[in-house]
């Protein structure tokens, strides 16, 4: 059985690797008359990689003991120095790197980050060395490719996605007489109320729908998308999140806390060691796809009870962020940098990186891999990527995204009406865009 | 009071003041001066490079729109106007003042009491000193992580402790009514160690004969504390006050780890807003202007502290 699985996986990975290799070869051949196109064997130089993924012992081991040796087999004259960081410190690293002029040759960054850094000239247009949007569209969904493009140029290649969607504890739902997750907002409210448990003193013991374990901004974005709303207008020049859809989404979140008493402030948080869906303190909630991996480590038998679902209002609520690889516009070894970037985005390396973090591969062809097929949340996310929406849009996104959480929290805490909170936020965002 | 009268009479022509002869240094003195300059040169270079130039640059950048990636653009006082109009920075300023107001005196008082107690020759004195000083030498991030667990509404030690007495637990860091107090508690607790150490050092310089004389006069322990200990510790108190105010105004790590400035900006501080402007919003010009405001706040508070502690001297 194990042998069969390994063989199947090897075949799948080999096939995927061959496909991307052919694709990349096509990229190179597509610009064959470009003298600077990366050519295997001729690429050389010392390059640096700044990465918020591959962190921790397991991640470093994967990158340095498994992936980079494979890269060196292909490019023996390239030396890679790795600078590990976290997403929390990535901004600081990039800022200080830009000030000092020592910008890493290859940088991994998040969805929504590309626009700002591309506009500021930090990133190179990858199509200069043959990686075009048309080529990427053969391997990724349009929304994912869009996350790496800016002003007609390709500035990033996606490696992994972080998705958020609804998750239900089916054992608890069945106890309460429900046999499927909610299909509408009304059902969500009704079920959340029925599934909420408080003790005699009114202390919350189980929330019917957990929105506190997730960053407030991302929870709001997921609900906004489920209301069929958007963060910005079509040309990303004005906020759209304070329209009727956004207001109704934030109103619903506020009502869940303050009117329906489904969850109390402080009942859970992003710092929670164990997600309440895993220990039964939540019957439903918005969760990250790596909840599956957490469950696998904590209580594998319980995973059968977890059911992912799209939160449905007038739209379908699924959010995706992710990690993309970029090349510095000032790299002294652009060919070597692009070679590393393409290697890290190749099926083999990307699959390993996603598996290590329990994330969703951006490459469509990896849907058939054993990892994806063995991880129900990742599989669910990949199968529904066509309805997922991402954050970001204008080049100023990084400047304003930190303002979302206080605005959402002010509504949840009852300090402001949802419409006022969003209007005030929209004012800040518009000022930043116009600045 | 007597006053010197100038005698009336014809105007006297005063002799031109004689300038003292220019002092010439002997070769040995010149050599000594050169050696002195050479010895302070590394420190001067260090301060010039890492303190003076950044300070001057900060003042200059405060008048610019600078996003790191493109050259600074002169915008005059726009950053300062925005700071005045920004409700979040106003909130951060007020939070910082509240934080300083509560952490500095409270931790100074507790530190003084502990220092006096530990100066009495208690058993396990060294152990106690180490225990009280430990938070000071432990990384704030590590401390904040421990407090994060203590404050956890469900599994936290604090709510469990209160539960023993039938007191309902709180969402310490998520409730805007409690979040700032929770942060203040951590700040006060962490600051006790260094203050205690300074007070202990100062206490050991207080002349024992003063206490002996007071005892002969029949002074009680409390009377001796307020009439001898407190006045004799005045220089140390001024020093502790100044460094405590500076430290309190620079609070950052524990906010970063404990609350991220939330909920709804309830615990954001001036330093945290400087960080956000610089590294989240890439507005180095704005961050510089906010730093200048912070600098003048610190200067003002230090001068007030100086005046307060010198009044009776």
C-alpha cells in the first residue's frame, strides 16, 4: 500500500516536474534571442534569498538539505545565502535592505505586497527573462497570476497559498440536529445560535461560530467576499469595502457577537495555542487551511469531524493570501536569481514547501499530488480557488492594511457603528491612495 | 541688605583691561591632551555616527515625505499637522502618558520598599535580589509571552487565581477596558528590578550614624524612613525617575507581543505608532516627525522630573 502510494506520488511529481520544466524551457525558448535569458550551466554568481517560509528547524532542513542541493546540481556555479525571517519582520527587513542598498536577489513576499514594491521599483519584471503572464496562466488560475502582476508586468511567481473558509464540527452539528454546514447567512446565524453553549452563569463554553481566532482583517475580508463585496473598485483607485456589502458583512459579525451572543470578546484569539474548532470550544468558524495539519498533530481521529465549507451570502466567502517569489530589480546576478526563483516555484520544490507548512500549492497541476489528495482542507481549497478572492489591489495596500483590524474591532466592541467604522477606514485608505 | 554706592565725581578713565597672557602648554601637557583626545575618539566617532547623525537626520526627515524607495520630498510642517489631526496618534500619546503615569511611580514605590526590606539583612537576601532583578535581564519578548499565558481568559493563571475567590475572570487583553491596565501591570512589574538595584546601591551609602542618632532620639522606623531614607535617596530617586520616564515612553516590545496595539488601538503607544509608520506604512518622514514629538515629550517630562526632585534641595 505504502509502496503503491510512493510510486503514485513519484509518478505524479515527476510528471508535474516535467511539465513545469517543459513550460520553463518554453519560456526560455520564447525569448531565445534575448541574450540575458537564463541558460543552464552558464548561470553563476552569489545570490541571497530572503524568505518568510522555510523558517524553523524543519523548514531550514528542507531548504538547505533537500531543495538547495538539487538546485546546485542544476546550477553548480551559483551560491545561495539564505536570510530567514517571519512575515512579522519581513517589512522591516525589506525596508532596511532598501535603505542600505543591499536588497536580496530573491525575495519571498505575500499576496498584496507585490503591487507596492513593484511600483516603488524594488522588483524586477520577470518577463524580462522570459517568464510571461501567458506562460503563468498555463499553470495557475488567473486570480493567482493576478496577485503577482502589476501594471502589465509580471513581478512574482506564486509558490503557496493561505486560504480561509468556513469549517464545521460535524459531530457537534449532528448532535444539534444539523446534517450539513450552513448554506446561507440566515442558516449560519440560526445554527450558530443553536450551537452556542453557555453555563448557568452565562459564561461562554462553546461558540457557535468563531471569528476571533483569526486576524480581524482577514475575518472581515472573508465575510465581505461572502457578501459579494470587494475591497476596492475595479481600477483600485477607491475603497469599495464600505459599500452595502461590506457594511452588511461587518454588521453580521457585530451582531454575532453583540446581538446573537454567539461569541464573546476575548473568547479566542490569534494567540490561542489550540484552535477552538479542534478542542470543541467552537462548533463552526472561519479557519485557515493549515487547521488540518494542526489537527493531524493534535488529534488525527477528530479530523473526520471537520467539514470545510464556503460561507455563502450573496457571494461566496473564501479568502486567499499566499507567498510569492520575486527578483530584485537591482540584482547583480539576475539570471542566477531568476533560476532560483523558478526552481523554488517548480512543482517539486513548491510541493515540498507546501507540505511542510500545510499550505495550498498554487500550481494547479499539484491538485493530483498525494499531499493534496491526503489533506482534505488543501484539496477543498484547491477545488474552490475559482471562487476565492485575495486581498490587496492598490500599491498602497501595505500602508493601509494595518488600519483594518482596529476599524473592525471598534465595530465588534460597539465603539462605532459598522458603517461609521468602515467609512472612517475608507477615509484613511483614500487619503493614502491619493497621497 | 547693603548696596555699594558709586561715588559721584568726575568720570574716571579706567585703564584698559589687561588680557591674561595666553597660556602655553608644555610639550608634556600637549602630549597628555592629545592622548586624551585619542582615547575619547572612538566614543566620539561612535556617538557621532550612531547617535548625532541619526538625530539630525530624524529632525530633517520629519519635514519630508520619505518612503525609503524614492528620495525625500520637502513638505514643511505637513507631517506635524497630520500628527496633530490624527486621532490614533492622539490616542497613542494619551495611552503613553497613562502608561508612564502609572508604571513609573508605582514601580518606584514598590522598588523602594523592596530595596529597604532587602537592605535589612534578610535571610536569602541574595536570592530575593536575584529574583526581583530577573525580569530586568530577561528579554521582554519572553516575559510578554509568559504574561500572554497568564492573561489568557480561559487557561490563564490570573483568571484561575481570581476564580478561587469567586471573582469572575476577564478578557484582559481583548477587553478595551482592561487591556491598558494589563499592559501597565506588566510594565510596572518588569521595571521593579533595575530601580530596586539602584535604590539598594544608594541605601548602602546612607550614613548609619544618622539612623543611630534618630534611634537615640526615639524615632520610629516609619519616621526614620521618611525623615532619613527618603531624603538621602533623593539623587537616586531623580536618576530612577528620569530613566523610568524614558523607559516608559519607549515601551514597545510588550505592546508588540501582547496586544499589537489593540483592541481597537486601546493599547497603542507613541513608539508603536512610530514603528507602524516606518515599517508597516513605509512613511519614514512621518515616523521621524512622530519621533521628534516623542523626543520633546521626553525632554519635557525629564525637565519636570528634574524640577520636582530639586525643589527642596
